[in-house]
C-alpha cells in the first residue's frame, strides 16, 4: 500500500486542489477503453490525519458497444497514513483479495505515469 501512496503522491495535485485525486483503469488490455475496473484514489488531510480512499468500480461493458460501460459493483478501501506505514481502516476486500488486487493497481499507476511522461516529451 505504501508504494501505491508514494506513486500517487508523486503525480501531485491539480492546480487549486488541496488534495490528490487520480483515476486509473485496471484490466487485461493496455488500452483504458477496454479495461473494466475503474480505480479512484483520493489522498487528503482530515482532522490532522492523512487519509487514502480507494474506490474501485467494476464496470460491465454494453452488449452493443464495448466502449460504453455501466457500473456493476463498487468497493472501497479506507486507510490512514502513518510515518512509516499505512493502516487499513476499512476495506470491502478481505486480506487475500487485497494481496491479489493491489499489485494490479500499482501496475496501472506506473503505466499511467509512464504514459504521462511520454506526453510531456
């Protein structure tokens, strides 16, 4: 979880925001258009605590047009950032699911960062 936090913090805030909010897609395809899992990561300070909210939306592609998707299921992970670790405060995933899913999120973040660096050059 700490790696996800560091990677997203490195992307930075959008101008005028006092929080970090980024969106990623997870799936089998490299093209976001055909990926069926949307991940929103929000990092913010609340009551002198830095918190991470990860909202995962599982999408169902339309039968007529696979680029159109409908939200099927939403899960959340809420974390508190400590000096050297991140504790999961609440999760709709069990430990086994998290262990399998979080590396996919990290790959999606790194993939987007790589794409953003290409666009800047």
